[in-house]
C-alpha cells in the first residue's frame, strides 16, 4: 500500500472557492485525493504520514514561487530582528553585509540545506 500524506488542522480553499477551517488535505501517489473542512478526521491507514498544520494555510496544488529558505535561520544566527529587509537598499546596506562578514559560503550552504530539510518536513514540496 502506498503511503498517504495527510495534512490536517489548517486553512484551505475548497473546490468551490470557499475557505475551509480545520481543513484536511490528503495526497496519495503524488496527487491530491481529498480536501475537506470542519476537522473531519480521515480514516487512518497504516503508514500514513501525518502533518499537523497547526492553523497554517494549506495550499493544495499551488506553488510558492518565492521562498527564502535561509532567511529566518540566518536572522536568528546573526541576532537581527525577525523581519525581512524592507528594501533592496536595506538589504545591501546592513543586513547582507552583516551576513557576509560572519558567514562563509560553506556556512550559508549548511543553513540552506537545513532550512530545505525543515521545509520538507513541514510539507513544502517545491521551492
């Protein structure tokens, strides 16, 4: 039996465009097979890979084409405020310089790899 991915307890948009609260999204064989709301528990199957979305937005079938994998980890490591630079000027003027002075390419690669693994564990399927 193929493993199912079951993402539960989030917000999702149903086929009719309505917002679903406490949504559950099930994917099998690389395809989304079910999107339901209202916290309806799916029938469990042996080998299910279950993820608790914990109130986050679930985007079945959508692609997030703009992701900064390293941003959060890097900002914590550098002791910077947990917000992205508001402009390219701010990025070049302070934030990027601070990172470049403290980290080499190997450290940046390690952060990106760790962030990618954390994203995958959280259910992100493409970047």
